[in-house]
């Protein structure tokens, strides 16, 4: 089972990891700001449908989705990334980001993928 939001998250990670490394300024990377914003918008748009599909899949498989309410929401982490993009130095269409800070957010995004999606992916194998 493929989920569009999962693919969008992979695209986001690739976009940031394949950004332009700035040799003069260690620890910084330049990324296409609008491209990153578009991927974030796609995640916002696709995630609710993906969760709905995952729940339906689990229901049809006679499995109860496990929801962890204490878990941080993916949207909160995406909002943090948007704030960083908006507060960072921009040159032309590029945002200059601290790679360590962004890698931490990418890890949080991965950890905060809704449990229903993870369960549906595992069950579908």
C-alpha cells in the first residue's frame, strides 16, 4: 500500500539533503525555498486522505488502528519547518538552513507519521 504523504516526506528529505552545500559556511545548506514549501503543502493536502485510506484498510483487514494521542502531531513539526523557512536568510529563491536543525526536524517528521499509516504499510506486506 502506497501513501502519497509518505512519498511527499521522502521528496522533502531528498530536496533538503540534496541542497547546495555551502563550503564557506560549514553546517549550512541552501535549498529551493518554494520547492520545499510546495512539498510541505502537498503533505498537508494528502495526509488526511492517507490516514482515512489507512483506517479503511485496517478496518477491512479486521484490525483496530492504534492511535497514540500523546505522540506529537506531524503538522506541528511541519509548522516548525515552515517557521524556520520563513525566518531564515533567503538569497534569490534559496533559503539558507542549518543542516543539523533541519535533520532533527526531518527525524521528528519521520517519527510522527500517523500510526494508522505505519500499521497499514506493515499489514499490507
